[in-house]
């Protein structure tokens, strides 16, 4: 059981390292596509970094306690696992329900911002930045800007397949703008972070329950070594 417990904690530490790696990778992907402004980086990704780091620390504590047969470390590990399993289950179940509602909530919230040319200045600045980075125009359509389409909607290269020609209402002039609206792209990045967090939460919940079981058995055997010896033989 000692060897099994040490191997479990090594695997637990690897999971923590994988969480950190995936979080870093997702941050790079989101940033490279300009989605860091809408993906909740300051909240979701930082939470994932913390979860990965805490997982590695607890795993090291458990492996040390098993290797040295230190009962105090194992009890601390057990308490952390119990708390961790309760937190992950308490967080994960409502998160699954909330995940299915994200797109609808975002659509309702962003619908309040159109028409964009009449929105507050901070909203227009944010929309300009998103359009430049994500190569999109408007939240749901370029018509969100009504007749005042900003330069951030204009295609930088007329040969791009994501461009379309439009004519202004009051003039015969036409412009080449990005054909994709920004809302689907924003939803994609938000759901990407949400899905990674859900996968991490439920993976940690399973591992925490397994950790509770193994550490409880090991503490019991350390408390009653003679009885554990009789059980083995």
C-alpha cells in the first residue's frame, strides 16, 4: 500500500503539472488570437494556475508522508483531500449547469450594447480592439454599427477570404470589411476556458476521493500495525 500510495501521489503531481501546462498552452492560444480580453484570463486562467500549483504541493506532501511513514503529513494530506473533494463537487455540479447557460447570458448582455456607434466610449474602444485582434465586425453583424462602420472593421488585405464588400446606406461607396461577427468568437474563447476548468475540477474530484480512500487505509494500518500484518497474512 505504501508503494501504491507513493505512485498515486506521483501521478497526482503529474496531473498538477499537466494542469499548469494546459493552462499555459490555452493562455498562449487565446493570446495569439487576441481572445485574452474576453476569455476571463484574470479569473479563470489564474484559478487554474492556483489549482495546478496546490495539486502539486499536496501530492508532494502525501508522497513524503508515505515514504517517511509520517502520520502527521498523512493526516494533513487526508484533510486536504476531504476538503478538496467537497470543494470540487460543490463547485463542479453548479458549473456544469452554468456552462449550458453561458451563451444565452452573453447574448442577452451584449444585445444591450447595440447599436455600437451609440454605445458608451469605453464599449466602442473595447469593440475596436476586439475587431482588430479577432478579424471580425460588430457583435452579431456589421449592422450593429448602423451607418458608422469603424476602421477596425476594414480588411487589411482585400484578398482575405473572410472579407465581404458592403455599401453604405447614404452613399454609393463600398468597403471591404470582415464578414464574421465577433460574438461567436467571444463565446468560443469563453467556453474554451470553461471546458478546461470543468475537466480539471472533475478530474481532481475523482483523484481526491481516491486519495481519501488510500490515505485513510494507510493511516489505519499505521495506527494498528499488528492488525494490518495479520490481514496481509
